[in-house]
C-alpha cells in the first residue's frame, strides 16, 4: 500500500508513539510504537533510508565524459534534496473512506508493533512490514514509501522522540555525607540519614 501522508505523535497517557498512515487518501493505518521498539527501529530505518538514496544514485562510468558525470551527480543531488524537503506544513488529513486498522471510532485498536521487516527495492522504494505478534493477536500491514516519505518519517519519529523525553538524562541524587563514627554530630543525630542509594520503587 503506497503511503500519501504520515503523522507521528507522542501519547503521554499510553507512553507510546502513535503513527498514522494515510494510504491513497482512502485508507488509514494506525500503529503503536513502544519506547523499546522505537529506539531499536530508528537506527535500522536510518540505514535503510541511506540505502534507498544510494539506489537512486547514478552509476559513474569512467568512460563517460567528465561533464556528463557532473550532470549525473547534479541530478542525484537534486533527488536527495527533494527527498529531504518533505512537506511538513500541510495538515494531516484523515481519510474519508474505510479504515483498515485502528481507526478513530473503530472497535479495532491500533496495531501494537512487535516486529518490523524493512526491504529496499530496486526502483528506490522502501517496503516496511509492521507486525503484531502477541498471544491471540497476529496481524501485519505492508507499506510502500518513496525516498521523500522515508526521510519525512525519520524526521517525524525524531521529533516525537524528543517530545516523549525518553532520552532525557536522569540526574542521580547526590550522596549524603555521613558523620564520622564517634563524632559529636553522630552522637547528637541519634539516627543515620537515609542512604542515597536506597532502592526506588514505581508502582
């Protein structure tokens, strides 16, 4: 299924990224990405996006006149420029037709992605299969993206990752100084301060 539009947003109540794909302006796919899966997906997608652009590069033949080689390289630079210059101004438009999976108002929830398969095809298209393989639930969707859409998806995922604050550094608590044994401070306190490395629990 060829993708026309995509949007990615961090949903704080779920602590997940919600990706919505507008396919041919008639079908919408909605999928969840967890923190663990997103961090594993990004480097793989970046590598595939680079391979996708490489397929668009012309093969340089030493026998070709230098001026023709320059022209081919210039055309490649223009292709890459178009790939990176995605349209981020046009608002995402939800398809008016039937939704394939997880649409608003649908009983079917968004696909919770547990597995992805990315293949770069020779025409310069990127095929991405997103799968949910859980007990009682086994489904997948197949998406096709050109280089511009792939670069746009990378940009949106990176922006959503920043919004999620999943990569924010956690500043450790400074250790509390304990009074020396036998010192007046130790005798007067009568109790030891709570250690900084006490286990922390999140329920």
